[in-house]
C-alpha cells in the first residue's frame, strides 16, 4: 500500500473518497487549461486538426492502457522504490520511468512538422515529466492507482478526440505551464495526506 492514513485528531478537509475524485479532476482540468487559453489568445483553433480515422477506436485502448500503466508504474514499481529509497527519492525516479510510454505515444501519434525533432522531444519530455510527477503524488496521496489512471485517461481521451490546431511559439510554453500547474493542483488537493510524507522527507535530510 502506498499510503496509510493514520487517525489522529479531528479530520479536516475532504475525505479520502472525495480527494480520490477531486485529484484526477484537478489534474486533468489544469493540465488541459492551455487549450482554452491558447484559443482565447488565438494560438489555437478547435476542430481543425487532422485526426486519424482510428482515433475513436484508440480511446478504449488508451483508457485501458492508462489504468494498466498506473498499476505497473505508480503501483508496483513505485512501491518497490519506496521500500528501498530514502523518503522523497521515489516520486522523481518513478516519474522519470513513467515518462517513457506517454512520451513515445505522443511523439508517434502527434508529430509536429517543420519543427526540430530535438525541440519537440525536449518540450514533450518536460511536459510529460511534470504530469508523471503529479501522477506519482496522486498515487501517494490517495493510496491507489485508480485515480491516477482516471486522470491519465482524461488527458489522453481529450488528446485523441478533440481536434486542435496550434500555431505560434507561445503554445509550448503554455502547455508546459499547464503541466506544472497540474502538479501544483494535485499538491493542493492532496496536501493533507501528503503532509506526513513531506515531514518524513524533511527529517531524512
């Protein structure tokens, strides 16, 4: 088990079930916030991207893959890391491992023409790493990989089904800020259950 809530004093804030719902919703909403912002600033247009005809068929597979990915990476692997690594080291490391599959899928399914592959790759890595780190905190703060699977599913269903055409150099910056914001949103929603882990990390330093 990733996290055990210990009784002690009066409970404040939302309960575990509420947090398990709020965390993935906050994650997805903030992670995708760059789309309406880019559209408002006229850096994006909805419905203009050429999506593959198989996009609809990919949705169930993407949802299943998201939950399986979280079970393996944020469940089994993260649990193993936390048993052998000092407090605070497991989340960044498992986030790095968790980047591989989403990053690969992103680069294959959503190529960016006329832009240096290095620029595209570095930007995609930074975005996916921020999201992956947030998902590690979701798993830690909810003691389950299901909320993280739901969060990852929401992001990928949006990516597959909503045709968005981006233009302008501000979009990559907006997307990266949204990804960082998603991690911050998770910390806010799960601040209570994550507090003991922060304290353990501070004590180990």
